[in-house]
């Protein structure tokens, strides 16, 4: 029987799932992903957690609990940095240890130090990840190469203008009809940490809500890395958080692009990096008279009605601005 | 050029000593107070961590007093601290303050160039001496603080240690030469030794761990150490400004004074996550093994590394059987509530100890 590897549908799932899944499947493992977040899953995690923290970290606890008795291994990489020069927030580096500490009876955790994107993961960490499934380094490496190809396809699909959620669906073989381009429709850019924005529980499915209101969605993943680099260079100090850099870089880009009508920054309450970066984006947006801007700070108590009211008001604002022009 | 930098416990002493020796004027921000906190939180992002707010308040007060050059440290992640300078700069500029910002980071050659400029026409030897003096002065100050922690639980008249310590601090702060510093040290030690003590007591031993800034800045932690001391507890802590500075230097990063904490924390945390997380865990482990009665863990609200630490400490607590009290601080933390919690904790530790004594017989 194939070894079962569990991947929580949380955090970097939204960025790296195609890579991880292809890698483990190529090595003959069976990959099991937890169900999309629900109130129930979330509550399960909340009960276990000690102290208080941001929504995404609370959510990952729920996912891990629901996976625990179904799998042989949990894949929770220790992500210190996913590209050169930047790192992730401290939660990522400590997560496997915190999970072990709080829930000692979990299945073994594959906590591999991953360092992808720019140079590819280091050979050592790839082998670390793969050796439990196949002892042959060449096989492991080949699996990784295949995974990387799939991953690049996935990235390309996003750059072509669909959301990561949809790109994951396509990767899993589902049919996704790209949202049609409407003339005169509103173009709204969504920025924020991918795992906050694309998890439909935490973001209350904001993407669908906006689409229903007739908007076309842009996300930071659609912006080429070079542009992001160039935009953040205008700051006096480089932003050293990967997603923070992406968020701010794309925010600056969207504020400068003529086709964008509105910009929404989604932040989870108590998020460390975003609490500071919000100030930088706010500042820039305040000085920009053309693009409508709003930041949404969300936590588990954010209600649907409140969200709808704010979105309606936001759309109204954009329309008014357009009319003035 | 009037230089200023935010407070962090006694660390201001270091900067003041160095720049005075360079022949520069230093304007230290007024002592952190209610006003500092109010000013800082008014202009900071709402969810920023507490140290950012308080230090912003410090800077505003110093600028009001005429400072025109701000010196800040800016490490590069993974925590928020590295971005403080940039953000505070943005906020202060939006408030229309005029000043020059100088940041020191991990780029050593660059730092040296900046320091050279600040050092006027001093040569390398003089610069080195200035640093040595500043460091020695800070070290002396910390020695006194350590001593105060040791004797406070024995004091006969409540508050006498604190009074003596404040006097020593004033004496040491006034000195600006090696010779005067030696004299001041002798005088300060004898002052503290002069506090009348009752040595028959057997105080509880408590380790105070947590995020650097909140542990070092008494106003922000509502003087937790003094309070515990006056409740009759001997305080030890792994966080000292001098250690912090030494471990910021590249070579001592791995081998410096914090190595033992890192080693002790290894079974619980395999990866350095930034901030003081690993020291909080390592400190707790070492204190627990050393037979301490309890741990007080201090963290600002939403502090990332300390949330990680808190999760892991829940395991350390069970495995090593040591009570831990976590205090999460923000600008609204109230004196009264804190005292009640500390008293309850000390009570618990006393009962635990008595039980142990009876059990051992
Ligand atoms: S970046 Fe923010 S949301 Fe993400 S784990 Fe860190 S604190 Fe939480
Ligand atoms: S260690 Fe905590 S308080 Fe300090 S910068 Fe990081 S999050 Fe803020």
C-alpha cells in the first residue's frame, strides 16, 4: 500500500501545492489534502492552540488535526525562506516544533528545510524529503524536476490571469471556465498573504463576492517578479519578508497601472509583517487620487453582512470616481 | 548635530557614552512615561508591536527637545524589528519633523563608514576606546542591576534596594572617563551592599524570560522585576543588553554568550526563528533544570517569536514540571490586574514549594 502523505490545505498550500503533490506522487506516495476550511475545522484547531495569534496559524492547527489519523506522514516544511534575500515570518520556521509541542501524538512530521524559487530547493533538502519514499537519489531528483515543471506550468497559468485557487483546480484536473471579460467592468486588485486571501473561509470568499458585483480580479501573483523588485526598490530599506515584498511591490504597481480601479488589502488581524506594511501601502494609496483603496482587517469574527456592506460601499466609491472622470 | 536614539532599558548609556566621547551632543529622550506611550500609540499603526510604539514616542519627545539626528539599528528580519526604522521614518516625516536618520545594520563596512563620520576627526584608537568605555559603563550598570535583583528579596525595609539602585544608576550615568567609572563602581557597589538585609529568608527563585525590549524596559513591563523582588522572589534573567549587543556582532552570533541557551533549546526548537524565542525557551529549560521555582514569560501582544515560544513552552512546562506565567503586554495593560496575577503566581509557587518540602521528608 502506498504511503500516505498529508498536506494541510493552509498556508503555503496555496503557493506550492502542485510542486509538493507532483513530487510525492512521482515517488509513489499517496497525497491527501485536508478539506477546505470550515467553521468546524477551525474550531477544532482553536481548542488546541495556546495563546493568541493570526488567523492562518490558527487554521493550520484545525487542518492538521483532521489529517492526523488519516495519514502516515504530515508534510509541514520548515520554511525559513523561499527565495534569496527574503525570509518568511517567524511562524513558518517554528511551526513544526510548535505543532509537535502542542500535539505530541501527531504522525511523524516531514519538516524539511525548503528553499525553492530562485535557485530551486537545495539538493540536500530535496533528498531529505524524498528518501523515505525512495532511497535512490536520482529518482528523487527526477521526481523533483518533474514537480518543478508542473509548478512552472501552474505559475504560468496564474500569470495568464486566473487566481491560484483556480490554477490548483486545473492542476487537479477540474474544468475551470475563465471569467469572461466584460467591457466597462470594474478591475479590482486584491493583495495580501496568499493563504489569507485565497482561503475562502478566512477571506469569506471575497473573490466570488467581488465577481458577483461585476468585478474582474487581479492578484499579486499575476505581476512578474522583476516589476515587484523594481517597485520595492523605491523604499529606503528592502522588505525582507517574501509575501510582504510581493504585497507592497504589487500594491505600488497596481496604484500606478491605469487599468486598475480599486485596490483591496486583506490583512489578518495580528499579522506581524502586515501590521507594518499596511502603513506603507496606506501612505502611498492616500497620495494616489485615482485608485480607490480599502484595507480589510479580518479575523474569525468578521461577518458576511459586514463584509458585503463594505464591498458595496467600495464599489459605489469606484463608480462615483469613474463618473467624475 | 544633536544625536538621539530610543530607550531600551539602560542601553541609552552606551550610545550616550560613545557619542559624548566623540565630542557630539547627545539628547536622550525623556524617561519613558505615560506621555511617551500615548504619543507613540497615537501615530503608530494600530497593530504594530508595543516596542515600535514606545520607541516612536521616545523619538518624538527627543525631537521636541531639539534632537536633529536619529540613530537606529536595523537588522534584516525575520522579525518586525528590522523594519522599525523605515516605518518610524515614514511616520515622522509625515508628521513634518526635520532630522537625519542614520541606521546601522549587518553591513559592517558601511556601518564603519557611518560611524567614522559621526566620530568627527577622531582616529581609530580613540573610536575603539570610546566603544570600550561605553560597553564597560553599560556592563557596570548591569552588574549593579544583577546585584539589586539578588538582594531585593532580603531587604528589611521595602523599597530600600530600589532606592539604592536608583542612586547608583545616577552615580554611574554621570561618569565619562575610565578613572571616574572605576570610582563610581566602587561607590555604587558599597551603596548597594549597604542596604540592610535579613539573610535568614529563603526566597523563591524566578526566571524572567521573554522579548528583549519588554524585558529590559521597566516602564513597559510595569516593573515586573521590582514587583516580584519585593514580593520576596530572587530574579534571574537570560536577557541582558550587553549579551544582546555582543550576539549582534557577526563572529559572536554563533559562539557568543547565548550559546548555552541555544543548546538547551535545541530539543524543543530545531530552527532559529528570530527574536528572543530561542533564548526564552533555552532560558526556561536551564532554569527548570537548575531548580528554579517558576518562570515569568513576558511578551508584547502579537509578538511573533514569543507566540512560537509560548506554544513550545507549553511542552517544556509539562516535561520539566515548572510553572510558567505568561504576561502579554500592550499599551492598555493595567497595574492592578498585573499585581493580582503576580501575587497569585507567587502564592502558587510557595504552596508548591511547601508541598515539596513535606513530600521530601
Ligand atoms: S505572515 Fe502574518 S498571517 Fe502569515 S503567519 Fe505570519 S503573522 Fe500570520
Ligand atoms: S520580537 Fe516581538 S516585539 Fe520585537 S519586533 Fe518582533 S514581533 Fe515585535
